[in-house]
């Protein structure tokens, strides 16, 4: 498992949003994360996390008109499910 992406809660949360909402635009994803945090996420930080996830192969970006849309890759889904299993295991102990 690629551990680097797991070091960031923001990156994990972005993957959760993308997995649960299909192929959201970057702005839809940012709005969902901000709603979850009940706080504004700095755009530079957010888009840096999106770029890192895309560069690492966890997200795939497609252009839809003026918007970039994001989809979880098989590697991203595996990493997210591995993390979920680890959290579940830790909480069950």
C-alpha cells in the first residue's frame, strides 16, 4: 500500500467524496469536504491535494467542458478500502 497519501486526512476525505459521489467536479468535491469540516479549505491546499492524488494514480482527471472531473482509480479504491479496514480493525479492538 502506498502510505504517503494516507498521511493526509484531506487526501483521504477527497477520495471518500469522489468514491461516494461518482465523478464530481473539483468544485463539487471541495464544497463537500468543506461541508464535512464545516470550514473553508484553502484553495491552494485543496488543489495541491487533488494534484498529489492524481500524480500518485489514486484519482483520474477528465475534462468536462470547463470543469475537471475526478474519478477514483482501482489503486485509489484499494488504498481507501485498506485504510477503512485498518480503521475498522482498530476500532473493534
